[in-house]
């Protein structure tokens, strides 16, 4: 049995009914839940309390969810499930590009939200590390260096890189990465993987992660 008791979750929304609804469902699962109502308060809460996961609305007072997440990602790799009232692809891409791990469109099912949270929290946190050229992945410390310099990755970016780094030169299909990183119960499409790999490449540099068209990705082996 998986125990969720140790996980701390922050819910950020400016609508009290939604805050209360989501908090009730998450606390029913045994998690410790805090709530705030604006973007600046969210950033400060994460800085001080260091939650494991954040449920983050996009439309917020003070600063919106995108800007809040940009600031949070400068010091935290907490998992982030973003809530958006619009289903436009551009909103999802923006959210993922600034460091969200998953997204959910309003109105949403509270049970689906709980399932998404569980999928994020059960992600494997260890993997066999592998050095390749000037890239070193250290799963024990969850650290990465490229060309001798430390690279700051989000939790999702690190998990994707670790999954690819298990077997340098071996192609990992997008579907396998979705299952390895988001969990077997995740309902989503391959676009999630592509966006996070693009962000990963921007941070570690080109040449380490190779695309195998129509299949997936592999780590350069030489």
C-alpha cells in the first residue's frame, strides 16, 4: 500500500468554493493541504513551506499562475498541476514551458484531480544514472551536470532525462516515457513529452538527447 500521509500540497485559487472543494477531496486522501488565494502569496508559501505538490490556478490576483510558476521554478522542483479555464492548446503549452508537470481544464472532476495528483506523487524518484560525453546524471542526488556545469531541472525534466539515461543509445518510445514519468494511469498525449524534452534540451544543450522520428528519444552514447 502506498502511503500519502507525508505529502504536503498547496492549492492556489482565488475562488473560495473551489479551494474548499479541492481541499476537502485532497484531505480525504490523507494529505496535508494548505490554501492561498493569489499568485504572490503562492510564491512566498512555496518558498517557506516547501510543499511536495502545487495545484495552481492560472487566473489569479496580483500575478497570474504562469508568472507565479516562473518564480517558483527558480527555487523549487515541486510537482505542479495547473488549472486553466481555457482548453486552448497555447495555454497548455505556456504552462508546460514554464515548468508545469500536468494540466487540468476547468470545470473539472474533483475525482480526476485526485487521480492526477496521485499519478504525480507516485512517480519513480530513482533511476540508474549514466554519464555520456559531458553529461552526468546522478539519480541519488537528483543532480545533472553538462559540460562540467550544474544544470537546474524541474522534477519532470529530471525524471524524463533519468528514464532516457538508463540505457544510452537505446530508443525510449514516447509512450514508455509517459508511463515511466507520469504513471501507468495517466491519461494524456505524447505532446507532453515533446514539450518537456524541448525544455530539457534548452537547459542541457543540444546533442545529448536525440529524436528518433515517429518513435521517441535516446541519449547519445558517444
